[in-house]
């Protein structure tokens, strides 16, 4: 697979104290344009001020309640590992929704982007994103926060960040994980199956992700942070965005 085939056209604990029983109710997709009790879209500054390992926007003024976080980053950034750990260790009920996992629900007829990006790949990507958005809205409506991970490109707003906000709601909180190229190459080399990409593709995706600098989105450089430390940094960033310090993890 050549780099031009894929990324050039790619849109891209158990234990602890007992928890209260949740009364669940489904939310029809047609009636769920916005998540309930989700914080408003964070105010943005361009460019944001550098603070240690992350770039932070101005503080927000959102009230408490379930939050929807979109964790963005290139292949090998650690999005899925960090999202899963963060969801596992929060004190409040939290779900992890992985776009790649949902895309791979399709077995026979799965459109693998590594074979070349085409209309079927894009159709399955859009379907998976709608499915993730519907799941996120249902969780939010029932008081459960969620974290979604996806490789969203800054130069594809129609099917990137804008699409996620349409499906989840304007209160979606995007945060970018952007470690150095050497780090993502090393992490990608440890992958197997259709989630392992060529070095050329990883480098091209990483280069495109650099477009998030200057966007106003919070950026965490987790090159030297392990998963727990990155999750702690994510908590700090979200506290700054929402203006509310989230309950510490278990």
C-alpha cells in the first residue's frame, strides 16, 4: 500500500465502592440532537498558551454533569489505551466508545482502508460514526459520561470534528493526543493485523495531525507520559475546559 492510497484521502476494575443503580432509557436518534446536561462548546484561543506538557484553551463555565470527550490523535498516539484507562478509573459512570471497534462490527464486506480509501470505506466510516454518536447520546441522557477515540484530521472538517459534533452534540469536548513521530512509529510497530500501518502512512498521518496546533483545541504531548500519566493530564485539561474539576479516578 502506498501512502497516497490511504491517508492522502483518509477522513481518517473491578473493585471499588458499590455504585447506585441507573435507570436506563433509550433516546431515539431523531429526537436526540443534543446530549442532556453536556457542557457547552469550550471557548477557543488561537494559539493557546503552552503549559508544561499540554496546550490549554481558556477556562470555560460549564456546570457538573456527564461529559462527552473525543480523544483525537494519529495512529500510535495511544488514544484507545488512554480512553479505556480513563473510563475504567473515573469515579463517575463512564463508557468507552471506540470508532475502530464499531467499524469492525462489519465482518463480511469490511472495507479496509489499507487496501485503498474508496466510497465504501467512507460509507462504513460514516455509519460507524453515526452509531457511536447515537450510543454517546444515549449514555449521556442516562447520566453516563463517555469517551470516544478517533483519528480526526484537521483538514477534513465536514467529515471530521464537525461531523462528530453533529452526531454527539455541541457540548462534545475534543482533546488531541500528539506525541512525537518517533513515539508513534515505535507504538505502531507493536501492532498487528489491519491496525498496523506502514511507516510511510504513519508519518503522513502524523504530519497532517500537526494541523491541530493553532486550532485552539487542547493538545497533550504524551511522548514521555505513560497511560496513567496521560489520563491524569486529560483530567487536568478537562477541568480547565469545563471550569469544573472532575472527580478523581479510583
